[in-house]
């Protein structure tokens, strides 16, 4: 199995998006993340400094291969307007 994770970035920060199906596959939920990560109905945007590691560690533990697709936004990212976890 290979999962492509989207790495969203703006000028000062980044987040890895994990959709609800991926979270379920990994045994994670919104309570697995700090208040520095964001959420919407589709999943969690795990902040890059520590919460992204939660996703990556869980994928490695389940031997799931993953790649990243990078999405860069010059202005402040819309993710910052979502609800925190």
C-alpha cells in the first residue's frame, strides 16, 4: 500500500494532511494531535514540528509506504482559519 500525503506550506509553517480514511487505517483520531494542528470534515492537518511525526510514525509502524505532494501558498494559508484539534 502506498499513500500520498499532501504537505501544505506557507511562508512560515507547514502541515501534513491525513484524511479520515487514513486516520482510521492508522488507528489515529483528532485526540492524537496537539492544539497546533487543524481539522475539518475531511481530516486533520498535522502541524510539521511534532504532529506530522505522529502520522509518519504510525505509517512506519504499519509498514505503509508514503510519498509527499507539496503545495505551497505565498500568503497566509487558509488552514490557519480551521478549527484546532
